[in-house]
C-alpha cells in the first residue's frame, strides 16, 4: 500500500513537471543520454578541428623552411660570382 501511494505521488509530480517534454522517466533518461552523446560528439569535433588547424599551421611553417633552404644555395652561388 505504501509503495502504491508513493508510486501515485511520483507519477503525479512527474506529470506536473515534465509532461510537456517527456512521456515518462525512461524517455527523459534517453533524451539526457542523447544530449550527453551529442555534447561528446561536439567536443570531439572541436578537438579534431583544432588538431587539423595545428597540422595546417605546422605544414605552412615547414613549407617556409624548405623554401628558405632551397634559396640559400642559390644565394651563395650568386654571392661568389
């Protein structure tokens, strides 16, 4: 009897607070899980994007280094003439 009364009270409180957004507690838990997974995916995407930007920047720096090294022998040869 006590459990039935508690069940009724929980159900009543649930309907008053969450009936617009969720059908039941399991639906709410599923939505929260979906939200958590979505947030983790967003964080992962941001991490990947930042890593790609870092690699892109490093690549540009290496291109500059290679270009400078390629120009050095030419500059030495020209200065010897």
